[in-house]
C-alpha cells in the first residue's frame, strides 16, 4: 500500500501543475527573502583611505579616533593646536561631499559617544551625547509618552550629524531643527569646553548648527520634546498644479502636524501627478505602542530595483507606490513611529554606478511655476539616459532665523531628489552639468540648494545661494585661528 500512496502523490502533482507552480513560487520567494541586502562600504579602509556614503571622495587620513570621553577629546584638540594638525568629525557619514574628513586629518568617530544622559519629563527635554542616534533617543523617551519635535524621517542618523547639517523632517509646526536645541556643550577649537544656549551673546549656536563640524565638537545637547501624539493618516492623489493651493490650506489647519508629498518621475505622469500624506491629530497620546522595526526591506528593495530600470517599469513602480499609499489612508500612527521611516531597502551597490541625493528649496509661492520650468528642463523618460531620477519627495521648511548658512530664508518647500549616474569621468561631468543647470533654474525662482551633498555646484552658485558665506568664513577664522577643524567641503567652497 505504501508504494501506491507515493504514486498517487506523484500523479496528483502531475495532474495539478498549479500545485507544482505554487511550490516553485514559495521556493523562489523564500530564497529572495533570505538574500542579505548588500550595504555600501565606506569609512576607513586600506592605507588609511577613507570616504563617505557615496564613495566619491576617497582621501588618505592620519587616523580615526573613537570618541570615549571629554578629557580624551580635549587632549586631541589641544595637541592639534600645538602640532598644526587638522581634525574632522564623523557620525554615520551620510553627508556626501567630504564633510567628515580631510587629507591627513584626525577623524573623530563620535558614534561611541552615545549616552542618553537625562530625561526631564516635567519640562519635556532630553540631554544626550552627540554620537547617539535619533533611535537611541526615541527608545529612551518612548516610555514617558514623549517624542521629538523635529527630526529626519529616518532615525538612523546621529544627533550631532543632523544638527551639523541643520536637517529637517516631516513636522510642519515646530520650525527648523535648530529651534529645538535648548542648550549645547561644545569643545571649541581652542580646546576649551563651553555650555551655550540660544541667548548666548557669542552666538556659537548660530555657527555650530548647520556648521558642518567646522566650529568644534558637539559634546552634549539638550533638546525640547513634545507629546507622543496619535495621528490619523490622510492620503490623496493630486495634480502637481493643485499642490501649491493644497499645501497653503494644510498650513491653515492646526490639527495637521506632519506632512510630506511625492512627485511622479515615471514617464507616463512625469511631474504631473503627486500624492500627499497628512498626519492629523487624533487628540490623544500614546505610552504603550512599541517603536516599529523595519519590515519587508527585501521586497521593497526588489520593487525599487524594478523602478530603477526606468521607462515602463518606472510607471509600474509609481502605480504600485500609489496603491500602497492609498492603503494607508485612515490608519493611525504614533508620532515616534511616523518619524522612523525605512532605510535598508534603499541600499544601492551596483558596480560602476552611484546613487546620490540633491535637495532644492523653493519659496512657497514659486512651486507651480518651478515645476512647469522643470518639466521643460528634464526628459520625461530617462530609461536610455545615464543620469536617472528615481524619486522626488516634497517637504516643508519653515523660515530659519537661527543659523548662519540657512537654506530657508523664508517659508520654503524642499524637493529631495534621488539620482543615479555612472562613475566614469564623462558620466560624472554629465551629472554635474545637469545639476548645475537645475541649480540655476532653482536660483531663478528665488530658491537655494542644500549643502550636505556632493559638490556638483560651482563656487559661484554656492555664493549666490548662501550670501552669508563671507561672514561665516570670518567667524571661522576668528574662532578657529589655527584652522584645527577642517573638511573637504570647506576647503573647496571657502
């Protein structure tokens, strides 16, 4: 009887090809889900050659020092003054223009300087060392029902790194990230340790926040917090010409706390379609919901890799994105979890190619005309082009009165663009030419570009975007007369 059962099973599989197909599908999916996501390799390598996230600026340094305590860091700074050495400061190194190292410099790796020191539940503040990540802070404040006021949409970055680039995120009510810093402890270029506030007469915060590590080491920061509110998610599809009016109405509605949008870069709807995501207050706080972890990274990466091919596949990817976003409509989410966007699925490691970010800020009233001009500047279908645009996310940046090199001279919309191009010299030159043209278009509309990325822009474009550069340089020379803190970004533009 046993052989008969075996034959019956074989006959069942033979007569039911769908069953065999299902087994094959399960097998293939299980393999795909277990393929590790290869990560970009950066940081210290052979012969003390280091680089940042893109790998476009390799440079030999003297050494990397893992930050351990104040005293050790203070000794390194004093020694640099005595011996004429340069120091650069690194966190996660996701800035992309040589901001975290310099030729023959000592690089301070701040990731080990990462303690959450104090949570003041009553006054809603947290004191934290600068090498801690936003995730570290979220994990510490979550049990108190507290949340960050402003942070990036991903929680993997270090506090010091985000403050040094004056990053922004999805919140539209608390202003720039610099506005949430209540107090800061600095190791300044002379080797002295100072504690400063927003009312500091020497205006250290004005130059340290958004100062790209050029005015000293951020040791500790006291950040203002808010409640871990619960939000209801609202999603909607729009035409790009409708967005300017739509967002003006969003700003008038106090119950909408966070917002962002995405613009289609698919050939069939290129810069014509958008979807928006609003986070509306549900008038309650949350102490119980755990912080979400990243799930489905491999599936999301497979989908993104399909879209990366361009052409009709990018249309397919955009349709899939809209469907997934529509499924979110009506869901609820805590503030902390809304500030924990996924990141692993975005890893890109194709040999001979690189993905970079650019970001352009446009005054609110210029968005519609800017998009119209952009449509005539960029090709709708980049399938056969070396320079490819994969994503445009739109965020709000309120006027910044706190920093020297501020990108938000008035209330602005920031367009965060994910770009891919080749690594041959002519391919980099082509990308440079396109981005410089894009920057000129942005400047024509009263906008600026953001500084934490690869230096495609000319020195003249930098100076036009940031006319405060002269004062910034004067303060740098005055506060750091021995040029202790240095990086490639400063060396090129200043």
